[in-house]
């Protein structure tokens, strides 16, 4: 896994959220996008979200470990986060990939 690949995928997800996630955007639109992510992309997005959320005490150096821990986590975990775009953006900033 290349960190730059995670960066690209996360940026695409953030762009999708910013462009399409409004109060009137159906949740199934977001779900459909996330369900099209590969299992590795899902794990990377979850790891980035956890890092960006900041409440886990995890550091940028823990990113690859977070990806391993996120393997097998259901995709709906991402959909349930109302501040997903904010968390992903913050995760990218912590990794200096913004």
C-alpha cells in the first residue's frame, strides 16, 4: 500500500462529500460511493477518519497500524459519521498530505 494512493482516494472521497453531501443529499448516494470502495480503500479511509477524529490518541506514525486494524470493518461505519469530510480532511492534514 502506498500512502500516496491513500491520499488520492481520501481526497476523492472528501471531494465527493463536499460536492454532494448537503442536507438534501440522500444517504444512499454516499452509501453507494462508499460501497464501491475496495476493502483496502475502505480500511485506508477508516484509518484516515480515526486519525483525523483525534480522540484515539493515535499519531500520524500509527497510520499503517490503523489501516491494519480497520481491515474487515464494515463500510457502513464510514456512512454513519456525520463529520466524515471534516475527519478525513483533518487526517490528511496530520499526514501532511493536504
